[in-house]
């Protein structure tokens, strides 16, 4: 099937889009796995690009989210690099907004999340929380991003098999230095578009970024 997305991850190779199998489909996103197990995410515009993701218009997205098995060929669109910026510029008002939003977030595991974060027990956060990408994992993605920008290694191990398939994919990409464009833009300028991701995902990710920057 030929497709011309608005934008896509520059690291997607033609072979990655062969023999895709639909794993899950939602209102504005869906994801497939290829024969090698790599997750390819398709998002409806104006969602932001994630690692190995494509952002499509509404009509193309509706077609793709209803395909159980397919192969894709990209015929156009903008290839986007998902590499982190060289420096961070998050205004104080953006940081305050993140903290305010986190206080208002609800998650069954929030008490445990806050305790682990306060005590610096970040390794315990893997898989902690509800949904396809638990808030603990989202926090870790943000934390890893900020440590990467600072040129610091994380002082704990992350077992990506302890969480959901999709969240493990996002975490493993973070450990390889690949992040969503929303994470990159938040680091660059404090762009709060990140906060609109999911019920708690964006806020937890932004909180992880802030905590990682503080632990210099």
C-alpha cells in the first residue's frame, strides 16, 4: 500500500514497513509490528512523531487503522530526525505548569510513584501505573532524555520486559537516544504540547525531564 504521510521518523527503513500486523487501534493512533517485532506507530495529525512513527491525515489514518495485515511504501512527506537538542531551554512558567498538572493528575499508583520519585528509587518505576504506557515508564523516558542531554548516565538498570509491549518499545528507544518530537520540543523551548499526551503520559514524561535536569 502506498502512503504519503505528513511526516515520519527519518530512521524508518523500507524493510521496516513490510509484513505489518495490527496490534492495537485507537481513535487517533494505532500500532503495528513487523516480522522482526519492531513496532511501527501510525498517528493521526496533529499528533507528534514518536520513534518509528508516521503522522497521517484523517482519511489515510482511517484506512490504515482498519488494516489487519499490510505492507507500506512511503511516497512522500517530511522525514524528521528525533535526536535530542544540544542544550535545554525550559522557561520557569513551563516548569511550573508541569508541576501543577502533575498535582492534578489521577493515577491509581500515584502515591507509589511519588514515593519512588521522592526517594530516588527510579528503577522501581518500570511498569508502575495504568494504561498502555504506565506513568512510571513515562517518567523514566523523560528522566533518560534529560540525563542524555546533560551527558550523564542513569545510575540504575531498566528491564523493558517488565512493562507493556508498547511501553517497553518506547523505553528501549529512549535508552538508545530516540525520543518523540514532543519531548525534543519541550527540552528546546518548554513547548507544552507534550502535556496533551494521554491521561498522564505527557505530564509524567515532562516531570521526569525536570527531575533529571535537577539531579546534575
